[in-house]
C-alpha cells in the first residue's frame, strides 16, 4: 500500500530545517553560536506558532501567509536588535535569511505536495454527515469510496491507494470473509478506524451520545489524571505559569480596576461559588463586567450581546482580562491553568439531567482557559453546553503538558485578536 506522509510530518520537517537555518545563519553572521541561539528558540518559536507560521492545515499559500511571516520576523528583529544584537544590519541579515527560508519552504511544501489522506467510508450512521463535513472543511482528506458494497471495496483496495478506512456500522470489519483483506491493509500501513475513534481524530471532540459507560471504564486516557507524577508536574506548571503571567498582568489589573470603578457603581471584583474537582465548591474571582443588578431575576447564562454587560466589561471579556483575578485560584490550587471552565451548581443541576456524563468534567480541576474555550464560540444554551462537554472530555482523555501549552498559545491568539468569549 502507498503511504502518505501526514501534515504533522511536514510540520516537523519544516520546524527542524528552520532550526538548522537559524543555527547556520547565526554561525555565518556572528561566528560563535552561544546563548543567543537558545534565547531565539525560546522567544521566536511561540511567536511563530501563534501567527500560524507552522500551520499546514490548509493547502493555500497566499499573501496573508507571507504577511504573517514578515510580521513575525520583523517584530523579532526589532526585539533582538534592541536587546541582543545591538546592530541593526546584523539583525536584518539574520532574520532576512530566516524569513526567506520560511516563505520559500512553506510555499514549496504547500504548493507541491499532496498530503491529503485518501479515505474509504463503509456504511452509514447519524454521525457520518458531521464527520464528512468536517473532512471537507479541513481539506486534509479525500474520500475515494463511500460504499456498502463488498465488491466495490475489494476493487478499491486492490488499487493500493487507500490510507484510511472508516467503518460506520457497516458490519464489514466483523465479516470473516473480509478479515484477511483488512488485516493485510493494516499490516501494509492503512489505518482502520471505527466511527467513534475517527470522530475524535477529525473533530477533536468526543461523540458523547454514542458512548457507553464501558467506553469510559476501559479507555486508558481517562485514568491519566490519577497519575501522581503527571498531577505534580501539572501543579508545578500551574504555579510557575500563573506567577509569570501575574507579574506583567498587575498593571493591567490595576488600570482595569480603576476603569471599572469609574464606569459604574459596585465592587471591582466579585466572587461566585463554582463547582470544582470532585464536585467541591469554591469561590471564583472575576473582575465585574456586568451591572450590579444583572441577576435580580435569578441566575441566567450570559449571551454574546448581553445588555447586562458594561462597555468596558465587553472589552474585558473579549481579551479575557476579567478572568485575571482567577490567577489567585490557580496559585492556591482550586483551579488549574488549563481545564474545563467551572460552572455554577444552579446550571449543573439542569445540565446533568439533559446531558449524559456531564459530571465527568468534574474529575479534574477546572481551568482558567480550556480546550472548549479555544475551539467553540460563545455558548448560552444546553446545546452549547453539550458541545463544550464534548471538547472537555476530549481534553481529559487526551491530556498532556504539550496539549496544555498549545491551548495556552491558542488562548494568547484569542486575547491578541480580541476573539474572547
């Protein structure tokens, strides 16, 4: 079977060569390769990630892609010229070399290489349409056969061009007459999935209504949070990152407090009881972004264009400034930096009745930001809560420190471009 290198392989190749290029550029321009190289790596690569320089999600290299490369390297050049190199010309040459590589290499990779997975779909069920639509949107897959016919399947397999087979309750994977063929495909490198697994891969969330209790009992991912080493590492990461963020955030918090006080009467910071890990209640702290009488008629979800939100409150929500007081909750251990957002008991009582497995989100600490927050728009309904739970459970199942870092970087994108929810 022919195998297709996926986009992550190209990304890894692109990043690796990027490191070699900047290493070579520093050697040729400055001769000694010293701590500056490490400093560049630490500062530059998160910026490249935030501006999507390493993104091969889509197959088009346009002016926007080129513009982002230019902006990223221009900002880095200014920083390093002022604080590291002290010579403008050296910085121009250094980042010029890196920029040229990024533009040329990315153009060649995106334009010249077909990295779509070729997919066979077997059978059908209620989740198939959702998966197929997402496959079209991401442009990472090409469906070469969609069938219930065994003969058509055999004909397509014989062409040796398939990279993925997905079964939607067709029964073919359990057919003894086809078992040897599927086994040969698997040995040859073809990936074979049932729809539940492929749903998770493509949509980056879990199909909750299709999952049984047995699924949660046997899937290894849901036990990772019981690993004491992982929990300790996450706790250390939370404390360190919260302190790092808190120091530069203090002036912003002070200015925000003054504006809140000037804009409307009432407290600058308010506390509210939320439900945390293992269903333990705790007090969450936020900058007040609504009028003081916002819940005179009882608790209700905030909506995207909620008239209870103040003018500055709207700005704070878009930039996540209103969440900054929760750094205290992170430092004292009531919250994590990344995790499902904590909810109020009033809403939990309703959501647990309407959404299966809703209480599973409480097996981990709630977070200041989360997978659902960077993947799903503003939600104010049971359906929105269901969708967010799909993302929350995906995060819990696939938790890793790397995923936490990626979520934080995606949150930075949201804050910088004012797309907060």
